[in-house]
């Protein structure tokens, strides 16, 4: 279950506008080595999940406990070269990922932090990596190879120890002021806790779309994707920020997906007796900021046939307001609402400290066991980032999620508690 980060759209727009100067990005290239960057993010993650029920017969047979907990250390290395000078710039990017198990025992595995063997034990370590070659003309970049993606119709997930990686080609163009365009084709997707190539069995995904900054406070996005043997998707977004004063403002955000089974996805559904996807999933949120405080209300709805589907096109491909820590609230016919509160302690003299809590409730879900499934989730998130000194940017984070489904249509028992303790330190080497 992935959380939609609204800032991603703002960052995409900013990327499109920041590069629009008199000279193009390629004209200002300093060279392959001169513009190179080498970064390593060290992530220490403890993950605990408790289903809050007695061991079932299936769990006992597989020696799996109802409570899972694992602890690991991850290293996420990224190298980004500059571009050679000239009309066409050439460069290389590389990704290196390493995960080390610090604590986990048989029966406690399955959190998604590590690959798990047939004996239900997590591997002691795992690694993966890849590289991409890139070309730039003016303000347009073509990147071919292993990469991370953050498109609303194809987004790699980074919610565990190591992130997903995608393999393919992506064009990003910022030739027109305020407009960022994307076009790409991906042929492999590697899961977070897997090392084998294309572990998510992606045959191909074609994507096309862009984001346009209409005014300083109003942006819109439109994307299309087609995932072979699964579905085609359309995605739309409108984001509108309204400043009320120096310390007050409103932000409205609307997201919508239209998904329909395609090709063998239709044949597979007919063969398995499952629902062919033909649905719309949308969310509308409004946030009010006053000083250190932000209050957010959101509504989400799924209509049509089937749940909103994603995963083979990236575990982060769910840019909906109520896709939160544990649940996405994306079942067929489901309606959900959210109340959220954020506090920035910088206003009280503690820069780097932030707090968030939210409550989401869903009703009317059509599932295999109920035509009126209900679920709710409460999340708490506290984060502190060191602002200065030799350990500047070192962050400490506590994430707690409480999930319940009264009729037990989700996660077996319908009860689940999660705790994540995360320490991250980004190290810039070049």
C-alpha cells in the first residue's frame, strides 16, 4: 500500500520551469565528470506487523507466526554523470543496492524487507544494480536502462528497505516553459525484496503524458499507459494552491484513474472467473494551512467493475489521496474519507521536527466475501531531521499504523498493527 505524495507533482512542475532559461540545459553542460554526482543513502529499518489473532492452522503448518518483525540495513547508491559537451550530450547513470539482515527468525519473516526462501527464512543479504545510458539535446533527455520512476501511471515503490527498479527507456522534455512531457516504454520491473530479473513479470508498459503549470498556483496533468496482458489507464490531476496571507493558504488536489482490462487481461479474467476491470477511481482533497498547522479532508471513490489495479506497473502507481500506510481503500464500489493533521515544529523553535496523524474510513466495498465491506485506518508519523553539524540531514522516523476491518474481508482477520522505525542518512560523495 503506497502513499500518494502530492509534492511529486509540484516537483515535476518545478523541474520543468527551473530549466527554462535563455540557454538550454545542454548549452550549460560542464562535462561528463564535472557535473557528476555520487550519493549513498543509508537506511536502517525495523518493521513489525501484528495480525492480532491466534495462529491459524495454515500458519502453524508453515511455521509462520501471526506477528512478523524484521530489522535490516540498506544501502542505496546512485551515480549520475554529467553530460558531454556539444549538441548531443551523453552520460551514464548507475544504481547499486545492498540489503543486510540484522534480525529475523523463521516464522517472523514476510514483511517484504528481504527475499524469503522455501524454508520461510529471510536471506542474510541481497544486492542488485544496473546502469542506464542517457542522451540530452537542448532540454530533452532520453534515458535507457535501469532507473527509478515517479510517473502517476508507472511509479517504482520505495516503502521498504530497498526500492523497486525499472528497466526501459524514458524521454523527459522541458522545452516549453511550464510544460514537462514524458514518453517511455518499460520491459522489466524488479521488486523491492527480489534479486531475479523482472521479478514482477512485466512484459511491457508504454506510457505517455505530461504536467503543465497554468499559473503559479494551478497545474494539471494527463497521462496514458498500456500494460501488456493487463490493462490500459488514463490519469488526470488538477492541483490548485490559493494563498490567503503570508501564513495561510488552501490547496485543492483532484486525481482520477480510468482503468480497463486489455488483451490477455480480459482472457485471464474470463478463464479465472474474475472481474474484468472497467472502473474509475478518483479522490478530491482540500488542505488548509495556518502557520505550523495543516488540516486536510479527502474523499475517494471507486466506481465500475473491479478494484483499482496496480503493481505490475509499479508499486507506487496509486496517486490517490486515501492510499495510505497500510490500505489503499481501492476496492470495487468503495467510498472513503480522510481527516488529517500535520504539525511543523519549526514554528515553535524546533526546525526539522514534524508530526502527522490521520484517520481514513471506507465503506461499501464489494469483495469476495461481502458486498458492503468496511475498513478503517489510523496512522501516526513523527520525523526529525538534523539541521546542522557533521551529521546534518540524518533523520529519525517513527511510523505507526492501526488497521481494522469489522467484517474481516481484508487481511484475513481484519486486524493489523504495524510499526516502522527508520533511520536514514544521505551521504554525498561527489
